C-alpha cells in the first residue's frame, strides 16, 4: 500500500506522507484558546455537556469493584451486548440483524474506520455531502482514498441532491457517507430522499455508510434508518454510537451493522487494530440499552429549549439559520458578511470572546457558515448571543 502513496505525495522528514497531507483544520487551535482563556464562551464542542446518567455510572462502579471487566472481549463484541443491540435495532431502527452482522467498536468513529478499511481500496473514492462531519474526509484519506464532495444547499434544507450524487459516481466510487441527523446542518433526511438514494445504491453497486450517531437527539420527527429500507441490508453499513444518546463519549463505544461477509472481515481487521472495544464500556453499554430512556429524553428536552432560543437569536441578528431537526448544532449563514469563515471565527474569538466552528471545516461547501453548538449551558448561550450580536452589528 505504501508504494502508490509515496509516488503520489511528497513527504519531508520522518513523518509519513499520509499524515503530512492530512488536512489540519483550525478547530484544534480555536478550541485550545477557548479552554485556556476562561473568559471565552465556547460554542464549539461536539459532545453533550451532560455527564453519563448516574445509574449507568453506578453500574460501572460496581463492575470495577467486582474486577469482572478487566479482560479483553471478543473482537466483534460481547454476546450480551450484541443481543441488546439486536433488540434495539429491531425496536428503534426497524433493522433485523443477527450477531454476525454486528461489530462493536471504540466509538462510531472507529466503526467508520473499520468499515472503510474493509470495503475501500487505495485510490477508490467516497462521495461526501458537503458540509458534513469533519471526521469523514481524514478517515478516507488516511486510507489513500479520495473524496468527492457534493454540495448541500441551505435553500434546499440541506437535503441530499440524489441526481448530483448519481452524476458524481464513477468506476472507482465505493459509496457515500452521510450522517442522519446531520452534523453540522441539524437536518434529518426525508425518507423519500433515502429511497431515491437506495435506487442509486442498487443501480451503481454502492455502499451507503449511514452514520446515525445522533439518532436519539431529535426533536419533532424521527430519522429513517437507511438499513431499514427495502432491500438495503446488503448495501448499508449502519454506524451507531453511545456517545450522544447516553452521554458516554469518554467510554468510547459504538458499533457497525453490516452484511455478514463485511462484518466478519471487519472483525479480522479489529484483531489487528484495537483487538476489542473496552470491556467495561461494553458492559455498561449493555446496561444502558436495557435501562429507561428517561435520561436521554431529559437531555433532549433541555437541548430543545436551547435550540429554540439560539435559532431565534441568530435569525434575529440576520444570520439565516434553519431550525435543527436533530443533533445539537445551529448552522448559520454568514455569507453576506464574509467569504472567509475561518477568519470570521478567529475575529469572533479575539474580539467577542466566543468560540464557534467555521463552516469551511466541514468541507468546501460549508464556507459561508458557522456551526454553533448548543451543548452548553442555556445562560452561557444567551450571553454568547449578546456578544455575537454586538460583533456583527
Ligand atoms: C456525525 C458524527 N459521527 C461520529 C462521531 C464520533 O462519535 P463517537 O464518539 O461514537 O466516535 C461524531 C462526534 O462528534 C459525530 O458528530
């Protein structure tokens, strides 16, 4: 694999060409300043401000004390967890799966990486809606794949343009990655759009990598899981996470649901990467899937309160912002103020002491926007809105 990379990419010193050619966004720098300077209000974070629900933590504490969680787990995941996932998939996602279809990973980010390692060869390409989650492009490029970005337009509710996707497919296209609900746009893709995409998947023989990390952070309607659509079992790789639904980011737990031959291949890869997802996290995840969802609903109710306030304030100051249907991000149009969202975010940080993520971080069609996370205390968001309002006046 290294030969074609070194032919294509110049590399300097002893850092790999792969790393040197990876896009390093400004997000690390911006969030670093936000952490160091206590006067900064950060609307940057992509994780719940809540901690893991207490009953799940208590269960974890009991597990630790018992010493039962100190060993490796099977590479594709623990039996009890897979059983709980199968029930959850049937109940919540209308997906029928068997243990052989599931691979439990260290977060859904690893599930995506495993999926790509298993299904994409170097120099093949993946279609990415743009803007989309900033973890996708590096994951593809680490593996010497290429991305083809297709625009999502605010005037079209950031919906997928299936005709454009169809036209972007070539002989080296392996599939399309998208998240539903979307980070950063907050939109849920209509079932009709997904059905049209299903036709393209069959027609062109594509994998659909459906990232459903925010499936439970939804407000007025529920997303449709791509893998539940008629005939899509063989074409879809569903990626799910415990990070957002159960505020378990630090426990690093997620999973992929894939056709049997793909999941088995992923499991072989897993033996040679992290071996297995952390055992204690898997045990806590099993418990989380079996306990009441009241904690998730409580978090969503609070996100909803913040969502309504932040969107009203942003639109009130002339930054066009659609009402998010899921996740916890407002995605605001600043194209009438600047052509450079990086510079705008830097100035906002310096002068107004508010940290946000520039839209360009989410792909070339994210330029002209800012992402503001409302996974932050309500009062702090209000203060940040006052500061942003003064800055844009
Ligand atoms: C859309 C999306 N997918 C995946 C992830 C990674 O989540 P995990 O903690 O499950 O690796 C994130 C994290 O912010 C995300 O926003």
